[in-house]
């Protein structure tokens, strides 16, 4: 396999950091370009009695978009080793957003971390990494949180 475009899904977690490191290491080996994707989960809107969105929602969205860009820049600075990096930041649910951004960008590989939760929490919440692996059109490399990268 020859990976030319590697999409790395990141958030503010240690498993995401491990995924970023592994993804950039692979990009270096294959001479691939990287896209870092951060999904901004939609916040339920507060609706005023006159059916307009509350200003708090709009301020929260603006902050999330800015925080997302800061996170992507930090990941690139920490792990890129000079690899060409594209930033992708969208409002969506995590799994759907990752898959959609991968399809639109044309990635050959998705790298994603997983918390490795089990039991009731996993049953109730599911796994973003599992959903991405099942629905993705390209291979998915899942980096477990317990893994030393």
C-alpha cells in the first residue's frame, strides 16, 4: 500500500496525541501529506420564545471554531516534522464528520485514536473509531490509548 494522503482525527485527548504522532510518523515514511481534522460537536441550541437562537449559542460556536484551529496548529507544531498539513474543522457529529472530511479530501488512510472503553459505557455510547472503521471507504488505523507510540 502506498499512502499519499493521511487524515488524522484529533481532539483534546491523550489518545488523540498518540494518533497524531503515529499518523505523522507514517506520513514521513510514505512522503504523504496530512490533513488534521477536528470535529466541533453541535451544541443544542437554546431557543428564545420568539424562535431565534440565543446569542450564547453563537458565542460558543465562535469559541469552538477558534479553539479547534489552535488545537490543530498545536498538533502540527508538535508532530509534523515539516509534513505538508491541511486543517479541516467542521461542525458535525464525530464519526460522520471524520468520514465526510476523509471522502471530500480524498484520503488514502485515516488515523484515529481510541479510548479503549468497555462494558456499559461502550454499549451505551459506542465507539467513534469503530463507526469510522465500519463506514470508511479507505483503511483506518486505530491507535489504542494504551499503545506506546
